[in-house]
């Protein structure tokens, strides 16, 4: 009944079918299947890592890889069709439903024989995948981190130097007012043709609003994720500040300019001063034609910078015919030093092993020089995205569904948060109720 309630509902909502998934599961204990998503660099690194794992353990690993935009659909179809791969990527936000619905195996009994120093992984990296039946972050381990992705803030160092503007402090963040001032200085018509050629910034609201909200003392919900709190004055002020960057201060490309070329492309061409940088960007950013580095996000009224940390987990199917070997594979991919070296050299993540990550951060021979900023996000102030520890994240994603009028200046942030809060609350209540149902606790 548990599997039917959550997983069937999820499949219906996504329009999934269980057929056509291929041979994702096997009853042969000497053959494992590993399903993941990734680009060329990640695939090449994993091919090498898995070949070495097969050699060391005298086992065959069948690899199924998909494009990122297809992965969730194919994995959910495989789970619903009872063809769950032995080892697979999963989002940390699906941990609770996957545990409650008997999809994920408890790795704890098998880790001692995994042959890899899992205890050297960042504590946050393992805590994201613990669940004791009540609280995510405590109890048995149901996954290992594929990675930890600190979402940091980058700036075009060359643009600053050419404009004769002092470089940002790598440790002391701008206030919102200081940030607007610098962005205004860097938003310029360089060839005097009446059209802007470079801009202060150009941020996507879905991934960049969180640091502003958190640094201004607001959040999407209360700590217990029972009450949606987006309708506070502090939250509205943070959202309004974000919208005003375009509509009032005009330090971002206009709607028309963004349609001609999006801000990511403009950043890549050296036309944007400030832009987010995540570990999965590092391989691409190696080829930029300008110098760049990392700084903390600008801060609101708390004076404390903030950002978020993304993560994918590597889980083992409860249905695996060889959970011990599957756990060994998960540990090899998550924490084996040689595998970590392959993935870091590919420029797609920072090391999962804490000591190795500090060594990586000290290497200033290539950009970014201030790699320590990513380490600080992981160690000091980064937090998961809202919704990671609720049964579904639909209530959180609903916030962004109808936000465009605010970004266009046609609706105030205060009006929007007052309107969207009850819609989000209804979805959060439904998520919490579904969790109780699947746990057999709903009355």
C-alpha cells in the first residue's frame, strides 16, 4: 500500500509508464546496474572509475546513463515497474518518500566492508541522506553524496580592472546598497552607440533569490516545515530588491535584451560583472576569455552572507540481489580517493573528502583563486534548498510558478507573497498529510 500511494501518485502526475525502461535490474549477484545522469566529462570519469571497481571486485557493472532532463522520469518509471537499478542517483529531496516506500536500502550494515573511508566525507554530505523515520539528517544512512554543490557568487575580475574599480573583498560581502552601486558603475555603453554593452548582473530568480532572502532574515517556512512564511515583510523586501535590480536600478539586461541573448551567454562572453558559479560549471568556465573569481553573496539586514548547497545522492535499491556489493560500488563512487581525483580533474565537482577539498582549495594555479569560498559555504553557512526535507517539494516550486509579473514590475513583491502563501500552504499541508498516510500514521 505504501508503494502504491506515493509512487503511483508521482508516476501519474508525471505521466510515467513502467515499460520501455530497459534492463535496469538483474537477479545475478555478480552483476550490478548503475544508473546516473551526466555530461561527457562525467561519463568519461565514471567509465574509468567503474572499470577499476570491476577489476578490484571481480564483478560486472552495467551502466545506464541518461541526459539530465530525462533522468527523473526514467528512474521513477523503473521504480514503479519494479526494475529499480542496484545503484542510482537520487535527489536528496526524495530521501524520505524513497525510504518510507521501501525503495532505498539502509547502507549502514554494509559500510564497514565497503573498503572506502566513508567517515572522511563532509558530515553535511552524509547527514543529507540520514533518516530515522522522523527526522531527515539523523539515523541510518540511506545514501552517499555523489557530490556537494556549494552555489557561490562569481565576478568578472577583468571587467573590474578595465573599469578601474577596486576588486571586491574575497571575505567581506557587499551590502545590498554597495552591490547596486558597483553594478551601476559597471553597467555601460562602451562604444557610445546608445545601447548597453555590459551589465552589473543578470541573475535567475529560481537559483539566486535564496541567498537574498536568508541574509535578510526570512525563509520559505518555519523550521518544522509546517507553516509557509513567504508573506513576511522581510521576505517581500528581498524579493522586491531582486526585481528592482532590473526595473528600478536597470543593472541587468532588459527583457528584450535577455530574449536576444540570455544572461548565461552574456556572462560567458564577458558582458556580465556578477554571476553564480557552481562546481558543475568549473569545466566550462575554464575556457572563459577573462579572469574571474569568487566572493560571498551580497547581504541584507542580518549582515550575514548566505547561500545554498545542492547534492545528489547515490543510493542502493532495497531490491538489489547483492546489497553488500552495491553498497561497495556506491562508496567507491562517492569516497574513493582515485575516483574523487577523476571527478575533480573533470571540473564537475569539489572533493567529497574533506581533507582533499582543503588541499584543492589551496591550489591557486587556476581559477577560481578563491576556492576557499566554496569550502566556507559547505563548512560554515550553506544550507539545502527549501523543500529538501518535506515529503514533496511542490509547495516550494509553486512559489516560482507565477512570479513573472513581479520580475516585470507589474506586481509588487508584497502583493505576490500575500497571494501565493495560501496556495503554497495548501500544498505543504498535502505533502505532510501524504507522509503520514504512507507511514500509516494518518487518522
